[in-house]
C-alpha cells in the first residue's frame, strides 16, 4: 500500500536541505520497504532512484542520510553514478569485453511534486499521480499550500496501526466524548463528506458563530488565506499517508510512517501565509486534540488485539470511514488505484 502507491515523503524544501540548512544533492529514504534515493540535479527538480547499486545491491546512501556531492558513489565497490542515475564509472570494468555502462544505471522511479509535497511510487507502476489524486486537487488548489511557509512541526509516536489513525481522523462521531475544545469551535455534526474520484476520502466541518478558526479561543493570530471559505475546515486523507487539514488561516498536515504493525510515527506540520506569525495558537489547539486522538487510537489498538473483538456497524456519520476501509480492502485485492468505489 505504500511502496506500491504514491507515498508522500515530505515537503520539497525540507528534503532539499540537510539538517544544518545547506542544500543537498542526494538523500536516502524509504518508501514502504523499498530503499529510495532522492536526487536534486537543480534548484527546482527532484528525481527518485532505487537506492540499490547495480553491482551487488549495496545502498548508495543510508536511509536518513544526506550528501552534497555531485555524484552517487556506492561505498561498497565505488561504482560511480551521475545524479540522473546513469553509471559513470565502474572500477575494474574498463576493459571487460561486452560491459556496457549504459545498461547498468540506477532504476528510476516515478516521482512528482504536488502542491509542494514530494510523492514517489517505489514499485514503479500503476497510475499517474494526477489519476491518484483525482478531484482532490480542486479542493486543495485554492489554498495554494506550495506558497505557504512552515512555522511549526511536532512528531509523535502512536502505539496504534496507521490505518486506525486514519480512521479516527475521518470521523467526528467520537468528538463529543473526547474533544470538548474542538466542539466549542465547530459543531461535530456539521459539514458533509465528499464522494469524488481519486484515492482519497474526506469532508468538511463548519465553524461556530464567533469562531474564525480552530483554536482554543476560536480566534486567529494569522493572515487569512485569500479566496477560501472563511467558515469551513476541510479534512482530507490522500492514500496512503498524507492527511491534509485546510483552515481559513493555515494548512496542517499529518504525514504517517508505519514503524510496526502497532506503532506509527506521525509528523504534524503547520503552514501559514506569513513567516512572522506566532503559530502557537494553532499548535496548542491541535497538540491537545492530537493527544486526545492518540490516546483513543491506542485504546482501539489494544481492543483490536482481543480475541473477542468483532467489527461493529458504522454510524451514519462514519461514511468517510466506510469509504476508507473499502479503499484499504480494494488495495489488498490489488485495485490500482485503490478507490472507495463498489
């Protein structure tokens, strides 16, 4: 579901720079269980290559590492590749009859940048990202997230399966019980869910009278995003691992990375119009809400492990969860792209 789909690996500007802020030309990552190497041959381009040397399979760069060299050099036997993956030099093969360097380039993988986020299909087959995204683009585009500026980020480790985290995100049936702060600024029964083409699910919620955004007070400290509905918040989940929350004054994402069947890393990031805004009003609200959700997800995970658990019926306002689990089931059956279609 991850390597065989379009997994979000992060924001372009974050992947393009190392931890100390210097630009990098290569970065080792994983897409699902597949080692992937991102290269940045120019300031605006990104390529994804299989991080597997064509000689003996050694990784060119370890996952999590970044390098500013203009060449990709395997640390095992020093096979040397250009940033586009073509083999430039194979020590000891200069005079080997029949050896053609052009036949031993690194495997190039489909990659794309969508509204500032980098996506890779690590298996290398299936639909285009445009088909995968479908009509989600029309909902996201008015917020121009590629122009917004990151002002805060938190990381969590949640002791629950990644699918449980997504299911929780897509319903507010639980909100009256565990999210009193959220319910004070947005009615839990407001809005509606979408049923549109693409490998995603999601819906809307409305702000209460007097609230201008999702915060503990309902007030905003940020510049509004031009051209979007000031009374609506959208909650959108792009299969398999990017949750996009669109607010009148900021965009928030949850990017999920499964670490184990019952453990998920969640990277939560906030983007704003203005790079001088104090994001704490939004971070405070959502850090509290996130932790309420994580406690619920971890309890669900423990309950799922019981031999007595049997799935119960969906409530009428859990239709987005039904679409999500249907999409997951179709992915298990090999649907490409996975959709919620019957």
